[in-house]
C-alpha cells in the first residue's frame, strides 16, 4: 500500500484492487485463529465495509499526493500552482475582462457625462462609462462604455442605444461598431500553452519575444505576430507585409501599453504594418510610432443537428448551445478560436457529446450567409460567436 517512484514515469499509485487486497490481507492476518475459519471479508459484511472505507481513505491520500506531484509540472499544474510556475517567466494569468464599446453620445454643448453613467443595449446588456466626458460644440463625442459583467459578451453595432442614467441635455447614444468582446479568466490549458510560447519573454528582437511580451499585457485577448524577413513585400495571413517588417495583429489591450512593449522588444530598423498607429515617448522625449493591426470582429454561427434518441434532457438545446459557446471561447479548456486560425466544425463534436447527446448528425459553420465545414480566418479577422447564433436542431424520430 504505497506510492512508488519510477524515474521514467514519475509517481505511481497502486490500483484500488491492489490496495483493497492488501488491506483485506491485514484484516485476515489480524483475526487469524487456527480454531476458526478465515475472516469473511465480503463487501456486504461489517468487516468488509470497514475494509472498503479504509481502502477509500488510502486511495484519497494517494490521489492527493499524485495531484500535488502534478502541480510541479508546467503542463499539468492548475490554479495557484500554475500561477507560481508562470512567475518564473514573469507571466501572469489573464483575468476576466468586460466587453468595451465605443459609443457616440449626442446632446447639448457642455453637458458632462460622468464616469459610471449607465446605458443599455436593445437585448438588455448594461454598460457603464469608463471615463467622464463633456459634449463639445459639435454636439457629440465618443466615450468608451464597459459591460457590467465580465466575459465574452457580444455587443453588436447599433445596439447600445438606451440611456439608463438620465442626464439633462444628453439626448441619445449609439455605437457605430461592435464592441471589443471581453474574455473569461485564462483557462489552465490556455495559460499552459501561452507559458510554452512565452519562454522568449526575456529575450529581445525576435518574433517570439514580441509575442510573449504582448500576450502578457492586461486585457489582451489574442495576439499574432507575423514576420517578413525577405527583401520584398509578401502577403501572410491576408496581410501585405513590407520587406523586413512585422505585423502585430492584436485584439484587446491598451494602445499605450502595446506601444511601450513594442518599443522595448522590437529591434531598430524593423518596420511595422497595420491599420492603427500607436505611439510611445521614451525618457529622452523621443516619440516612436508603430503600426498595429486591430482585427475586425467577424461574427459566425454554428448549426448543430442531433439525432433524436431516448433520454435526451429536456433542455438539451440550451445545454448544447452553452457547451459549444464554452468550447469556442476556451472555457472548457480548449484553445479559444481567434484570428489567423482554421476552424473545423468537428471541433465542437466532443463538447456536444458531453451534454448527453448520443448521435450528432452534422455540425456546420455559418459564415457570410453560407454553411461550411471549415472556416479560414486570417490575421485581419477576429471570429466572434453569440449564443443566439448557435442553432440546435433535433432530427427525426427516436432511434
């Protein structure tokens, strides 16, 4: 009844059967009497139940020891142990963030819209103003509003139109573009993958060093760094990258932090391409401008057809919708879907089967009003998925 150590396999715990057999033998030996039959250790006897309880206690102890041993492995560590190992590379787990929406507020000149002012979308999502602003002579200004709840909450263009905090002179609000979708706390697998990719965070100049530093910034949901080290412009992942330049496609994060990180990690003489310019001024007062690519949120839909079988839960459609959404966002430990990725519809099948579905007829991705089995997203596209865009169809009679 012991845990053994194998230098090739690590710690190994005995099976339940072996542990019970050893405990059983201890009991048999303890009650051995030449004048009496051997102790009956069947599970239904009182002594058998005590043996089972003792076996369970030993197994719990062994499992806890194995679990603790696994916390020393970067690939299997979880929670605070994983956070501690990440500190070796000066990495921190990305916390949950809220969706941020740029909203145009219209009203009378001089009206102050305070931080914390609340608006609401047409489907009931509430958002609060991040920083106070005063309406100028033009009659409108753009303010950033943040969802009151963290997580991947989608806010579509033109949906943030309801003023909850009534302020005299503030007439209307709307958002021309969809919000930057928030995220859940970085999962164990997601963080482990980033740790593996971030071993170059202490280096300088390489694509891996730039990626590692940017991915560790607060609020960054996803980042891809593309490099063209040739003498001519080339197209990579849908982006035309000039010679000896990089393209940083980044979703989320603060532009000032991004610019400072690029300044600290990118070598002089390397160009940058993108659709947004960010700037950093160093301690000597010199301003450096960089181009980054902010990908466009690209909504998709998922259509799942399951075969009707006995004992399907009554709320199976809701269960499947949530399972698919959790898989898409990496909540279940999967790698989240992001830019510069190929999305296969079959990715969602295991998550669907875990809800109690026995037979999946088909899974399709809806993109650009077409249904496909495989969807390609380049560096300019950030796939997004709303639970209302996940359709679950129960097909046929009982199998």
